[in-house]
């Protein structure tokens, strides 16, 4: 059984990551505004498929690698924490808004799905999440490592798909809303920066060995 605090932590990290503008959100918002909600939803299905690819790797043996090579676990933990700090800094200092997207030429559903998969697989935030962050919340004392990885990964996917789905469905309205209210964007950046920074510090101070 996965510890409840681990589920909550992954949910908060996933929320912080998905609300920090990155390739997935920018692509989905741009596609939805340029080609409509249906195109955005097809693209979202592709992003979801990309998440499942990462989840499959996470449950298929990453933990065994960490146990065999403890130094790899330490390096990835530090890399993950530093990347979270980088994202926190980027969120606080500001950057491009996903709701001020570039225009995109219309694409077929097959290409929309494929681009969604590719955008997700090449997203460094998601790679770090599954390779470095998620293993921090797996504890062999709570049962099978692969099952815990599966549950935590599904929590992340549920949070990401829900938030990105809302972005797709409301991209046009959100674009108009945020373009006129920069204070809301600023508050979102500071809040997400604080959440990401907190978990980065927690990871750097955590002395647990690989599960």
C-alpha cells in the first residue's frame, strides 16, 4: 500500500509542474487556440500516451537500477532537486505565458496525436519527474516497489491530464483573462515557485537510500 503522504506529495509536485508553463501546456494551449478544442483534445491524448511510456519504464526496473548502482540514485536525486530549484526560479522570475501562444498551422489528427506524444517524451520536466523525483516517494516497507511506482505515476497522470484538459477546454477564455490581469499570472508563478522550491529542499535533505 502506498503511503498517503507520498500520494499527496506526488500530487502537489505534479500540480506544481503542470502549472509551471512548459512544452506540454504551451503546445496544448497553442493548438487549442489555433485549431480548436477538438484538436487540443487529440493532442492531449498524445501527451497522455507519452506519460504512459514513462510510467511503463518507471514500473519496469528503474528501482532495480538504483539498488544495483546507488551512486546513480544519488546523482539523479541531486539532479532532480536542482532542476526543481531551476523551475522554481523560472516560475518566480517570469517567462513566456502559455496563453500568449504562437499560431500553428492546422494538422491532421494523426499528426496532432504524434506531436502530443513527442512533446511529452521530450519534455525535461516529465523525464526528471519519473527518473528522479518519483523514486523519492517509493518505500519498500510499504510493499512492492513496482506497484507503488504504478500508483504514484497514475496520480501524476491524473493531475496532469485534468489540468491540461481544463487548459484545452478553456484556452481561449484563459488567454483573454490573463492578458488583462497580469497580477493573476504573477501570483500563480510565486505560488508554484514556492511549492517546487519546498520539495527541492526536501529532496536535498532526504538521506534515505534507494528502495
